[in-house]
C-alpha cells in the first residue's frame, strides 16, 4: 500500500484526502479491511484522525463499518451500479439544461482537445488512468458550466462510486469500446456547439446508459467469477 507520512496540518482532513485518493486510485481495493493502527503508522499520525477520516468516508459511502468485524472499503453490486448511473443521468441532464446557454467557446474547445487526447492508444495501466482522468474532466466541464455548486458536489460524490465500480470490475473488453465512446463524446460536443438541448439530452442519455450497461455486465461477470 503506497501511503507515505503526512505533514502536520489539519490531520483529519489530510488523512481523509489521502485515504480517499488511495481508494479512488485503487491502492485500497473494494472489500479490503482497513486497520486503523496500520493506517495511522503508515501515514504518521495518531489513531484519532484516522478514525475521524474513516467516519467521513463512511458518510460518503466509500467505506463500510461492519459491527464486530471492522471497517472495509465499500464493495459494489450490479444493482448499485444501475442505481448510481440512473442518478448520474438525471444530474448530468439537469446540468445540460443549465449549461446549454452558459458554456463558453473556450470550454467547448477544451472538450474538443480532451476528445483528441482520448484517441491515444491505451497500452498500459498508466495510459488507462490518464484516459479515465481525461474522460472525467470532459464531463466535469459540462457540470461546472452549469454554475450550480450543489449539483456539482452531488455529482462528484456520485462519480467516486462509479470509479470504485470500474476498479472492481477491471473490464478487459473496455479498450474495444473506445471508438464507440469517442463517437458518443463527439455527439455531445456537436449538440453543445449548436446549443441544441434536445439533441444534447439524447446524446448524454445514450452515452451514460451504454456505459451503465457495460459496467453492470462487467460487475456481474466479476461477481460470477469470484463465486465460481
């Protein structure tokens, strides 16, 4: 586990950020038991900020506290993924309604640049991580353009659960869908450029629900393989 000692700042917040990043980067895996004393030792802090940080992560749903058992990185199920993507679609479509007239040419230009960068070949884990970061930023441009902080906060919290599901599923077929993903992203940008809200909503729904179905299938295959 690649965790390093933290500088002495607001310890609970620093521990929270470090553990959250470790979960979202896959260093702490879904279902992994979290030992408070071990984490405190690796991060160079006392037990209290670790316990407090874990409570914050539990409130987000990123860790699970199981009575008489311990604290674990949250797992995922196909049902969780479906529910999460349904909410994601609602939030992103609402963001589209708010952003359609607000988004700037510069922001659309940034989305186009990210589109080009996401066509690069993916050969390594680092390539995949970079692609995922660009994909997230592509959607975050739209969310930020909506100009609604509460909407953005809800979306960011939701996106964390999607990241965990993707780490858990580790779908080997994913690179084969990049061309389809790219076409879906181009449709989103084209609708934004024309300020065509119905077309934008249709493009977002098609993209999000296709991604949902792919991830649900990957989670189900992973679960079947683990129980076989």
